[in-house]
C-alpha cells in the first residue's frame, strides 16, 4: 500500500532501537545509540549541517558526531542512490571510510566497524566527502567492558519443586542486587533422581527426592526436588487468543489445573473463541486428535457440531522488512516460527518438549437458551498414556447478535489472480467455472467478517507488481486500427456478479485511473501484441484516453444497474494527481446526471482538506493520525455530508496485523477506529499470498504477513475455503463487539455520552523499529498493555450488555400477545417480520411507536397489521428549506419520511392511519404535506405541547411546518403583513415559477454516496431532491435481539 514516493519515510528506517542489555555470562555491554538520541552526556548524537528527522532515521547533507564509552562500535546506515563516500574519524584521527551508495535501497546496513579502541570515552565523526550527497544515518551500536557485579543474595526461590519423570521445570529466582551480572552455577546432588542444566531447568529422571544446588562466588542455596511417576506424557495449559505462544515459552507455560472459562460472555448468534496449549514431555506424540462434547446449560444444550477446533500451524517469518524489489530476505537472516495458521487438519503430531496451541470456536445458535454452558474437549493420541479431558465453559446472555453487520464497515482488498496462481490455474482459466468455484470458497471468510467492498482492476497491475503476483486488469483494453479503444468487461462482470451473489454488495472499488507508474496496458490490433503507455496524469492524452474509458464504463455500469455501487479508487496518490482525477471524473455523468463516486486510501494533511470535499470515501493511515480531536471532527463532518471515513494500517505501523504482531493488535486497531468516530476499517490485502505461505511468509518489502490475513485451503482437496489466522479472528471478534456497542448506543440513547467518553479513553501505544526494520512491540509488557486496553473495551460491552439485557426483558414482556411469538423464548414476544429495533414502545392497543433520535425526535405510531411484512425501519431525512419555495423566506422545517426493507429499498406504505409527532421550535402557523408534483396541502394538527405537534397521515411523503412570524422590532420596516392562507399563495407562486433547483449543489449531492437511496428510492424528479442535508434519524425495527439497520456508506 505504500508508494515508491513514500520510500523516504516508509522504506528507510532506523535499525537500532534495541535497549541496552546486560548478559549475565559476559562482561561486555552493548549500548545502541539511536539516530534520534541527541541528549545525554556519555552516549549522544550531534548533527552538523542540514538534517531531517524522518522518525525512522536522519537524512541530510552534513556530518554526524557520536559520543560513546567503550572499546568498539558498529555504524549503521541505509544505502541509496543519493549517497556516496563517508569518512570515519575517531577522536580527531581519520580511521577509514565507507561507500553508502547503491543502485537500490539497502536498509539497515552495517557499513563500518571500529575495533581495538582503548576502553573509555570516544568521539566518532562521520564526514561526507561530497557535500552534494544525501546521507541516511541509522545509528550506532557500541560495546564496553564492565567489571563483574557479584550476587549477594538469591531471592524468590521456591521452597521446593515437584516434577514427574517425563517433564521438566525451570527454577525461578532473582539475583540481588538487581544489577548484578554474575553467573549462577547449578548442580544436582543426585543426577539419577533429577538433573539440571546450565539454565536452571530441572528434569525428572526417576521417582525419589534430591536437591538442586545454586552456587555463586559468595553464596550457596539448595532447593528440594521431588520426582513423581508420570501419569501422562502430555499436559494441558491455558492459552490466550490475544497473544502468540511460541516454542521458546515452553518452560514458562504452566499446567492447567482448573476449568477454563471463556474470557467474555457472548450473545445469541455470537461466537466463542478460546485457546489451550498442548505441552508434550520427553516423548514424541503421534496422531493427536481433539473431540468436543455437547455443551449443556440448565435450560438447553449446544451440539458439538457447533464446535470447531484448529491446530495452530507455524510458518517461518522474517523478523524485519526487506528493501529491494523481488529480493527476499536471505535464508541466514533471523526468522521466527509463528503460530499464525488455524489449520483444519483433524490430526497432528507433536515432537517431545514442544508446544501445540489449539484454537477453539463455538458458534452459538440464535435460538439457544441463555445461561452458563459447560462441556469439555477430549485429547487423544496414538501413544498418549491416557485421554485427557479439558473442561470448558462459557456464558450466553439473553441478547441476539445484530444480523445487520454494517454499522462498522470492514474492507479487505481481494486478489483473485493470486488465488488462481496458487491453485495452479493457467491464464486461460482465469474466471472460468473452475476459478469461480474456488473464488466462491475463497471469499467465504470475507463474507463472514462482513466485508462489503468488491476489489476490481480497470488498468493493468495498478500497484506495479508490489505483491508476489501481478494484478492484471479485469477490463481488457483493445486499441483498434483507427486509434479508438474497445473495452471488454467480461471478467470484471463475472467477479462482481459472484461477489454480489455472496452478499458483498456495498461498494465496487475500481483501481485505478492512477496506477503507480501511470501505465495503461492494452492489446494493439495493428501490431497484434500487448502494448503499454506511460502518460503524465492530467496531460491531454491521459485525459482523452481515460475519458474514452469513463464513457464506456459509466454506460456499462448503468446497463448492469451497478452505478450507485461504483467508486473510482486511488491508493496513496499525490495531491496534484488526485486533483486531476477529481476534475476528470466530474466531467462525465451517467443517465441520471450523476458522476462516479471516488474513494482513496490517503495520507491526511491540512493541505488536502479541500480535495476531501470531492472524495466520498477516504481511509487514513494510522501513522498519519496525530491530532485525534481533529480526526474525530473530520469523520463527523464528512458523515453529515453522507461521506465515509475509515482507518487503515499497513507497512511500518504499530499496532498492526503482521504475522509477528500480537493478535490482539488487530482488535486494538478496530477499537481505535471506533474511538475516532470513524465508519470502519480498511486493510489493503485479504489474500495477496507469497509463493508458499503455509511454509514461509517473507516478502521483499514488507513485514511478514502484511500482504494477507488468511491462508490457502487445500491445494489438492475439494475444500478451498481459506485457513484463517489469530489476527483475522481478532478482527472478527472486535468487529462483533463494536457492532454490539453501536447497537446498544442506538437502543439506549442515554448511554451515548457514556459510551463515547469511554471509548475515546482508549490508550494508544507506540512501537519501536527493530534492528531489521520492522516496527514492533517494545516488550511483552507492551503487548500486555495493548491486550489490557482491548479487555477494558470488552468489559464495557459486557457491562452494558448485562444492563441492556434486563431492560430488554422488561420491554418484550409487555409486547401484545397478538404479535407472533418466538416459541423458544416465551418470555420475549416479538413480531417475527421485524429484524431489530432502535427505540420502540409498544402499546396495549396493539400499536407500535417508532421514536427517532437527535436532532429531530420525530415519532410515528401505527398498528402492527398496517405495515407490510418486509418493513424493516423508518428513515427520516431533514431537508434544507432553502431549496423549496414553500418557505419563501419564512422559517419552517421539512422532513421526508419513508420505510425501507432489510436491504434499504423503499417499502410502499399506503392506506395507513399513522400519527406523526413532529418537534417544533416556535409557534406553528401551518402544517402541510408536499406532493411529488410540488403541490402543497394544508393539514390539521394538534399542539401536543410547547415543543411538539401531531398530524395524522395515510401515506409517507414530505411533511413540514411553517412558523408564525415574530413581532417586528420598532426600528425595522415590517413590510407586508402575513397572508391568511400562506400555502395557497405558495401554490400560486409555484404554478408560475416551478420548484427551484440548486445546480451548484449537484456535485456534493449526498445522494451520490453509497449511503443515499438507490435510484428507485430517491425523490421524484421535481427538483426537490437536488440539494439537501442528509440526517439519518430513525433506523427503527423490532425483534428479540434488537439491532439496527444502518444505510451503509460502502
């Protein structure tokens, strides 16, 4: 997602962010002096000349001076084509020089090493030979000797330890003083009973008792050890879905000795996620299998077929970032095995003294009974001493998970050509029936997470092959002999139709008018081969060619009925480029006079403020967010216009969603977007796999795992559904939690301020760039801090859920018995044709009142039986009075009222008797309705109180009020007196003049966004719908688990 233009701040990074450390077995101390460490006395950096701090490194035209204490040092820099020869001076004497020039970027290079210095303070000066060169300095590692500091006491030793004959246990203690660096020697008084290694790990050998001796220069301590017979050659430990459990944690994983409880309660229709750890002893285990039981509560049961278990499979991940296109990190570079794959295999093997994480997932049916559910998992293996039962329990609350998952959007870009390559399909098989069947399975997890945006390409490889696989255009361009272009949308149509059929139906994102190298690929009929043009954005030829495409594309979208879903998309393009794109797109209209909408993943800054008024959907990188208050205001203001604002993360961000990231970081990023009042989250790659991601996930540019969140299915089997990852599952869970919170906020308006204030208290953590260029957590403590923040958010959801559950039970117990009943939950009686509700009060006379929220508080009361069966919710829009002659300078309010079904399509409601209560701000002169042809009808109204009137209607249309004129102050000329029948006068004027149309509002018409009605849903073409402010007031429906329809902007 990062561009080449962003290489300076994105691919050039500091490589020395490791804290100083002391090794107990060595007197040499390493101190890393970061490039930005300009303060301090013994270890500091001074920049001479012109230098810029990019956060990742310093770059500039000048010299660098570094002071340190020690006897040797390593100099780190980023080589580039802008750099040259740099001289190294030590204590005023030239020591040597190094060449920082290379044709490509090489990040974090040890460019020079200084050795054989006397122990003590030194000054290193790096001088550029050519003052015109631009030097990228990363930092310096220094080494000094220090005398051994003796241990005076050992504290924290256990009184005794017990270990069986197949296992081991690490001795834990603390040497005093805490800065002591003396080594401790370990020995066993009887190695035939128990043995101990140099790290203090005790191994049981045979049944008996002995002592382990800990000895330093001045002290000696013993710890009694009891060795017991092994009951089994496997133990079970509790795991965490928030953190990875790596093999180096083996000796710190404790055996589970109690029932495991899910970390949080769930709702009906929700999912339980959990993890436990298999810990082998000194024997290999074969064919391990996990079998779940049914889960039972006092009121019901959940069948074991709703329970899935996954062995977490490891894959090899480079610990840093690359820096040269198509060049993967060397095999000798540091790698880690990361348990990032939820493998669907039914059996696995486990080597001795190893860990195997098991991920469990329980799907709670919507018709389950609330309560505490208990069950277990049985672990078996061919050579297991005996099966092990792992007890597990979770609580189900009496609330239903919202079915509408679009309150918080999730956009993950898809890579169907990568899928084709991985499963061995040829170019001729692209979008064939075989490919489409694989893609149908591939997209299944995107559907589950609520993905709404379809990723398409309209130009060849718009990201210039930044991923392992190129991304060809789904639209085939052909240049005919006369110079004009033809466009074949066959593959584009197949993919869009497939995605729509799966429910991915909020947006069609088309990349791009601005491919990264501005290349336009096409087949030339005359030359009978593929050709490529590179055209400057905004040039006459660029404008002409893309104009030709836009005409054809818009016509095709109109024919397919997809125009309102389509967005012309850009990814991190410069401001000038975006301005040209906006100007071009707004020149081309569809059959209804609308321009295509625009989306952009972009770097937000004040200079781009004006262009944002033309971009309907923007996504802002986490690294760009420095002023949270300003971003909240931006998101709020854009939402008022019907525009969408989301957060994205990518290369170089922390917290993030790389394979080595703590999985909980994924959840944190969604909560952070929520804390900023954003509309959702975007991740640039759902499935842009490297060559063989099940084995190795290195990439030549990015952190391991950055290009994808899911892994391939089985190459040779029928099951091509992707394997997910802990980070993906954390995304899913956090999205469900946020959906709950947003729904509760709508259902209980009095919680709005409490929820907003609480979520905005989310604490943001900042990572550190490691020695290999990856931005990551500083420590396990920081991982735990991120985990604690997410836990705090989840606890708030739980608290409000319990509070809401009690109120919900009270509301539904009052529902009229004439309404359909859910037999499974007789306490809760609901109309079955409603999905969910926002604010509903139910009368004893079989009526329902829909109550709106701020700022209008309109309510509608009617009988259940008069509403169509597919009615979902009521939409209320406040219309700008400046566009309607009915006001003629008078003050008033005008509202558009209509019902929609579950997909947001307008539902005709006629021959109904409904009371509409309208808020008023002054004395009302007249209430009225406004018909499609602009005719105004006066309506009788009842003054309910000083702030509300009530009218009775038989259909839903435009309704409004005119206010009486205030008394004119003596110094003003009142002019004409008020008409006694203002509406008749207005009708006369409209007969003469017609309804005004604000042409200037056309380009900012909120109906052009995905949150506006579809063509069939918009106001009639009377000029009334051309320019009004959208105010999404009522999204109201009713069911047992109340959720709310939100007209998605995606």
